[in-house]
C-alpha cells in the first residue's frame, strides 16, 4: 500500500472562477458526482441551463469573496464558494461561510487539509476574522478534514434548505485572526479620573467607592482612575495652565498634580471593591513607576493621549502581554504609527485606538468622529472614543454607528464639586442613559448581513411572491403562466419557488397533483 504525502500549503494556489460556460460545466460535473451528491445538502443532480443561471445570479454577489478553483501545481482540484455569515460565537467578528467540492479524481488524496489551510489565509487577507463550515451530520470524512485543518466542531443545527426540508448539520468554525479585545460588545469605561479626591484619605476612599458603585449600577463595563506623581509628569517649572485658569483653578500644575495624586496603596483596595461590584478596575499610569504599581491590579492598560510618545510606557505595556487602549488626542497620523510600531516591536498584540479631542469640555464640532473608520482601516485595529463633550449621548451613539468598540466618558456625582474634571463630566443618571443608549444602538445596528430577519419571517412567508397554483393542477398537466400558475403572494398557503424558476418550468409537466394556491417546489415538474 503506497502512502500519499499530503501537499504542502505552498503547493496550493487559487484561480478566480469566471462566468464562462466552461467553468460552470466543470463545477456542475464535480457537483453531480454520485459520492458528492450523497453528502451534499441538495442531493438531486443539477441540470443545465438552470445551473448556469444559478451560478450567474448567485455565485458572484460578494466582491471580496469570489468563487475560486483550488489548484495543485496548476491543475484544478477543487471548487470553493463563499457566503457572508454571522459568527455563531461572536456578534462582532466578521465571518464567512465556505463550501468545498473536491474533484472526484482527487478525492481521498489528503488535499482537503492543505486547501483549507490556504482558505484560512485567503479569508484573513480579505479582512474576515473567522470562517464557518457546515457538513451533513453523516458526512464524517468532511468533518474530519475540517478538524485537521484547524476548525472546531461547535455544535449541530437543523438547517432548512430551499426545498423546505430540514437536515441535520454539524457546524465547524475556525478563527483566522487573534481574539481582539473588547469586541463582543461595546466596552464602556466610566472615567472617574481625579474626581475621587475629596480632601482627606477617608473621604477620598469613600468617594472612590461611591463612584465605583455608580458606574456598576449604570451598567458600565469598567471604572477607570488615574495614577501619577507630579515629578514624573511635568517639568518642575511648568507654570500655570491657561485651561485650568479659565476653570478658576489657580494652582501651579505641579501643586495640583501633587494634590490629586492617588496613593499607590489605594489601588489594591479599589481593585478588590470593583470585583465585589462586578465591574472591571482600570487606572491610567503616567510613568514607569506608576505602571509597575498599576499592573498587578488590571487586566488591560490605558495610556493617555499626552503619553502617546512615552517610549517606556509603550514598552512596558507591550511586555505586559495585556491589551492596551491608547488615546490619540492632539496627535497626527505619524504619531500613532510610531506608537503602534513601538508597541508591536516590543511584543504587543491587542490594542484599541481611541479618537479623542484635547478640550474640556470639547465642542461637538471638534470631535471629528469620521476619523474612526479611517483609523480602523489605516491601522487595522479596533477603534473607540474617549469623549470630552458634555452631552451624554450624542457623540457616543455617533461613534458606535461608525464602528467604535470602546467608549470612555468622564462622570461625577456633582458638576459643582471642586477639581479640574467635575465641570464637564456627566452625572450618574446621564451615565446610565448613555449605557442604555449604546446597548440599544448595538441592537439597532445588527449583524451587517442582509438576510431575512427573525422578525420578518412571518410576513415573508405570507406576503413574499412565489410561483403559486391559481387552479388545481393534475399530475401530467403542463405548467403555463396565467393559465394554472402565476407570481402571487401565498398568504396562508405554502410559499412557492422564486419566480426565477419560471423559465425552467414553463411548458413542463407537473409531477404531482398541486392544489389551488399551493406553491410550486423543486422537483414538481419533469
């Protein structure tokens, strides 16, 4: 018995399928192979010219996922078709569905694993995060091939096909990009900042815990503080800030930072309190010492906008192995590119860029939210918004509709409290309003896949037009539009085939008795 060495992925290449009859006939020949038919969802042979029209109408609908031939040393060995799909395990990962039809003469020669390995590379290059495959439950050989290629069997479903049959199907999923942070839902950070400072250690701790409680009750995912020391932020003779002076804060910036500096010993207690409130604890470090103090208590790091050029902070964030959220206020594209390159060259992987405007409060017309999709595409990372505008909903909702996966917003208990961050922060009720609005927006935005939605199914079956019998049809009677069939809405009758089949069945003999109103199905004519 000879052993067949599986081909290396490097030996596999792809060729675009075109709309020619030659390509369509080759695909139909492979599709109608008896072994292939036995394991296909639709087990009846395809017929020409209906199959050619099906290819022309249905196979080229997604420009970034064209149908492909797999080649082995230049010879066609398989056909691949893709569809957009919802990832069964994630609401936000971009997913596609792949079906593979190996040429009969190459079946059982261990090509499947190598082809699928290249398929994963292809869909990743098309900016998809995962790829789904579905096999009939009895098709064990195909399931094994997908599993060997790195797919995971994730469960079974009853799948309805266009003959109205339900068939048992095993779903297999492969991730082709790493898990990205904060992508299951919009990650909402309630920014406490320095608003915990009340003047004495006891009052400071009480206020910090109250802010944590408020954020948790509002439904935020995390509460974030800031950890810094005056000597490691500004030069000693930095002087007064015009912005702070306008806010009636006359202190030297060094003195202000000294007053607002959170003692390192508070980090552990606040982290523990967050766990009890079931909310993520975060704190932004401003120096290497701050980072070392914060790191044991957080699962993700945040670097503030003005630290985007802090080489040592970026290095530490990368080497921590934890996700990083990086704000980008008052930055240019080249600043961001340098920070990302620094982070990644030191081993950093997961990062989110936040659009931010360095103004407190920030006017709505200064937020520049249209940069979000650009940043996402330019740097191939998730994006979000650190919002300094005063309104609780306008900017966060607009950002979410543009693809933001993280929203950060300052909040306080009272805008009249003394300190630099109270006046423009939103109040507890507004924080809750913001969270609820974002969660509602996520529902409204949906999956991005155009399909018949669950809420539409009843009216779709009742009012969508199909090929319906307009009189009782006896077996053997010829099917004629306007005489015994027409394009009508079925109401409570069974929905018929799409009217595109009208050309195929006109003049053909009915293979069954078809009652008045019933919809014609595949196989109803000779």
